[in-house]
């Protein structure tokens, strides 16, 4: 699987520990997403995006929000002038699921356009 194939997938409902990815699978998927890192708690992936100004940052936030609503999977966001940090985790699974990697890949596809 490559990043484009991952971005072409859609999120599915994930409930419970059976939907959580093991560390080895998460590590392999993370290799498809340059700049993304495993959060210190091991239960999320995180990346800080940099932009030239607030206008571009807000445009990015709106695009991510639209995609997240469509996929019914939402990140934690922190934003300020010229940057937005995204953190994906699947709370219902108690850690990382395929949904987190699908959405991260979709974010990367948004920026590649």
C-alpha cells in the first residue's frame, strides 16, 4: 500500500480494542506519511503544519474540517498564526486505528493539490 491508496480509503466505525492497530502495523503505516510522528503516549499520530499567514492556516483548517466531517472522524487541532497542529487518535478504540492513518493521508493529499 502507498499513501495514495491509503488516502483513497474511507473511514469505518471503530469500536473497542479489537479495532486498535498494534505497534508494528502503526509503524509501517507511519512510514507512508512523511513528517507525521507517533505521539509520546503512543496512542495518536501528530504533525505540525506551517503556513505563510493566518489566512492560509484558516483555509487549511476549514479544508481539514470539511474532510473530517465527511469521514466522521475528527482530529484534535491547535492553531495559531502560521501553523496548525493535527493529532489523530481513535478514542473508541483506545489508540490508533486505520481511520487515523486514512485521515492523515487525506490531509497530505489536500496539500498536494
